[in-house]
C-alpha cells in the first residue's frame, strides 16, 4: 500500500464518519515562538484552547510536520523523521473517548477490502494513563484486546499538557508489535524498538492551574467542552504496511536513499554506520525540499539556519560515504519525483528550490575543502601529542579564517574521539567582537559619515534556541 493511499484511506474513513477534511497547514507557523508545525494540533490550537469557536464539530487532516528534536534519532531508529506527516482526527466538544477509541480500532483492523488498514488485532497493543480507568475499560469493552495488551503508564508518556494553565488530559497510544526478532517480549512499556508507536489519542478533559511543571499541576475540573486530538504517523503505518524495515525505505523516501547509494558506489545493508548515513541523507534531503517548498530559505538564523544545518548534515554524510563532489542535483530531483504526486508544488516550484539547494551545496563544499585538511592536521597533531582536546585557538582559526562553523568543528572532533576547548573558543570570539566594536567606534570618531561602516558592527554568533517541539520547549540545535 503506497503512502498516499494510506493517507487517502484515513481521510475517506473519517469523512464518511462526519469529519470535515482540512488541508495541511504550512510547515512554517504564524507564531514566531514556534518555528515549525511540530504536530497535527498546531493549526487547531485556537479551537482546542477555546479562544475561537471551531467552525466544525469534527475534522480530519494530513498535516506536514517538522521535528528537529528527533534529529539525533534519524536513521538510528526505524521511526523518526525530521519531516513526517501526521494524520489526525479532531472532535471539538463532540465525541470523546469512546468515539476516538472506536474509530481508531475500526480503521486499523477493518480489512483492506472494507477500506480499512487491515492490521491483525494480535499485533496491536495499547497504553493508557495509569489513572485513566475509563479509557482502560473502554478498550476492553469495545475491542478484542485482552487485558494483558493494555498497559498503564505514567504522565511522562501518557499525559498531554502545554505546561500552561488551560486544557490538559490523559493520552492513550497504540503500538504495533514487530515481533521477537526486534526485541524482548513485554509490551511497549519495555521496548520501543520492537513495539512501534503508531497512533496517539489525546483526551483533552481537564482544565489545569497552578502549573509547577509540565506534569505537576492542580486540576480545576472537567472542561465544559472536551476535545479529541489524535496523531497517527503516516510514515510509520507505511513502513509496516509495505513490509520494510523502517520509514526511510518507504515509497516516498527510498528513491533518495537509492540515489545516495548509487552515487556512493557502496552497498546499502552492508555496514551499520553507512546505513545510518544513507538514511540521514534521504531524510534530510526530503525535509529540506519540503521546507523550501513552504518558503524557508537558507540563512544564519531562525528557520533558515535550521534548513542550512539539515542540508549541511546531508552533505557531510555524503562525504563520509566517500563522495567529495556535488550530489544535490540528483538527490533533490529524486526527492521531488517521490513527493510530487502528493505535493505538486515541489515540482512547479522546483527551479527556485534547486537554485537554493545547489548554491548552498557549492558554498559548503568550498568551506569544507578549505577547512578540512587544516582540521585533520590539528586532530592528528593533538592525538600524536597524547591530547584529548583541540585548543580554542585552533577552533577559532578555522572559524575566523576558513568560515568553518564551530558546530562542525565540534562534530568532526567528536568523531575523532576528541573534545574542543569551547570556553577558550568563546573567549576568543568575545575578544574579536570587542575589537570589532572598538574599531568601529574609533572610525566613527574620525569620520562624519559613518554609514559605510555599518558592516563593521560585530556580528553576533548564531546559537539558536527556539521552540522546535511542543514537548521540549527549547533546545540548542
Ligand atoms: P515516539 O515516542 O515514537 O518518539 P511521540 O510520542 O514523540 O513518538 P507523538 O508526539 O505522540 O509522538 O506524535 C503522534 C504520532 O506521530 C506518533 O504516534 C507517531 O506515529 C508519529 N510521529 C511522531 N514523531 C515522529 C517522527 N519524528 N517521525 C515520524 N513519525 C512521528
Ligand atoms: Mg518522540
Ligand atoms: Mg511516544
Ligand atoms: Mg506519543
């Protein structure tokens, strides 16, 4: 079953059950504090919070998402993409737990011939919040799940709140069992490699106050209008239905992976580290393509910086796979072709997108060529001397003379088993900034017209901390 067909089945099912189908919102949010759409709920926040009356009692959608806080998982787990699509069904004060559980179970287990997804109930497990007896009993009553396959878990996995006063409530999650070849028996509470989370049902039930932390607050009472918010990972369903090992091998991603393999001349499946790199390339190229389609362009801060980092990571991974020259022309075209049926704009807008991608690649390859051998020499020298860290001066020279970003120096040093004297690097950066400022001031005194010296103003080092996820409020990328 192709990824697009799974999405269509989902939307058809909920439309048939009275839901209004809503198109995906952009990956770029209106809220400057929240950089990207990280979950299906983001565009519905005004309705869920009660600030704006929902224009429909029920809705369903297939929302494009970006989650940077999963970047370290990409390629290592089978299930984390930086870009992915979250299918969702929504009830705004309409049906509640019983409806959400019935619909989810019915769609998952109805046969393919009936329009369902054809899961064998024996492969499914669910979790509920440990105090949510109501959800527990509904699963028992409404489905053929035996009690052993309904596990109770704590707030850290099975409770939703924004960390602010307002709506909150327990969740119930559905998992697919990949079988004993993938890990130990015992359900999702014991192993998240074997049991893949496929669908999260959030029951927005309470109003909370006195929020001391995300999971520590007082409940004011039941909400007058209880809402349902669900999220099903399209790529996760796709990899299970397509009988492949992970989401990077599904029809919308695999063609990019194959292209990377062909360009490298290596084999996929022969070496674990290489396999992770191939998957990172496939994931990051697709995420970059989708971000640029939604209007993000590479830059040194904010959203553009995240895009830049994704592209640079893909380029670095290709180099680690033994390819020194440019690859983006082929990789982005492969991703475009895999995505264009569902997102025609990746094709109609491709000339613009590929210009950005190719320019970014050219610049970064030049930077890498200039800095890499210097860095390798420093690494080798440090090791010969029995040291464990590169000096701040070495990192600063790379930054200052070769435009080599500090995060890249850190990454390459780490791969070589070394650290970097970050404090010394930061001091040198500060000194440089102070020098630039003093310089600008003295020039200003000398000249009446200072406008041409605006560029002398010290440029701040870009370390971005922002909202990349609703759960982990902020992180440094
Ligand atoms: P996990 O525990 O596997 O990281 P999650 O609990 O963070 O998932 P939710 O926030 O509950 O995920 O999101 C709802 C659904 O979206 C998940 O059940 C999953 O199917 C899907 N999903 C979440 N993160 C990703 C991702 N990085 N890539 C692909 N699908 C994802
Ligand atoms: Mg997660
Ligand atoms: Mg989870
Ligand atoms: Mg979850």
